C-alpha cells in the first residue's frame, strides 16, 4: 500500500467525521429552534386568554379597571414583539393575571362565575405547559451546548459559526420564596 492511499483514506475518514459532526450540530440547533417555537405557541395561548379574562371580569371589577387595561396593553405589546420581548412580557402578563384572579376573590359573584372558573383552570393548565416547554427548551439547549463546547466537535462548531445558546432562567420575581401568613382572623 502506498502512502498516497493512506493519505486518501485518512482524508476520507476526516471528511466523514466532519460531516457527521456538522450534521449533528445542525440537528441539535434545529431541536433548540423547535423547542423555542413550542414555547412561543404556549405563550401565545396564554396571551389568547387575556381578552376572555378581561371580558369575564370587566363588569364586576370596576375598581380594577387600570389593571385590566394594563393587561390588555401587555397583550397588544407581546403580539407585536419579537420572541425575546414576548417572553419578557409573558412574565409580566402572568403576574398581572394572577393579580386579577386574586382580586376576583373580593367579588363573590365573579368568584362563583363559571367562565372565571374555567379561565382559572385554563390558565393553570397553560402555565404547566409553559413550564414543560421551558424544561424541554433548556434540555435541547444543554444538548446543543454540550456538542458545541466539547472537544473535538468544538473545532467544527467554531469553524462553521455555531455558538452556545443561553438557557431560560427564572425571572427575578420568581426567584423569591413567597411569604405565607397563616395567622388569619
């Protein structure tokens, strides 16, 4: 066997390895994009609840009109925003919706309303789906980042412009433990 044959064989092995690593990186990058898209769908479902919530409680919560208007404004901003801004507004919308449902407790007629109860259940379900989508996204990002940063695939990643992605983290308001007061009346 001639040295040229060995060199040709080694070049073929290296080329095959490059193709496998490149295709793996593309596949994992697409998995991250898929997970991001799935999360966008869940956030849109949350924002789609807002008009129904506002309509269901508008008449009975005259004192909280400003809160309902802010919620409608957040929705409008989120629907016109890029995905990163939409995700940030989603947290604000979630907190505003929780505030609305907390205010509903002061209105017995609203508290017993079938439509408000249905919206509360729907929101709880969507919040669980958003949490699952966040976990799926972070798992996809971890797998992708492991491939981008591990040697020797990092050589291929760097050569073709693959860079690590960031994880979704809890927002500042979600990091604090809520205080529970059980000393009620």
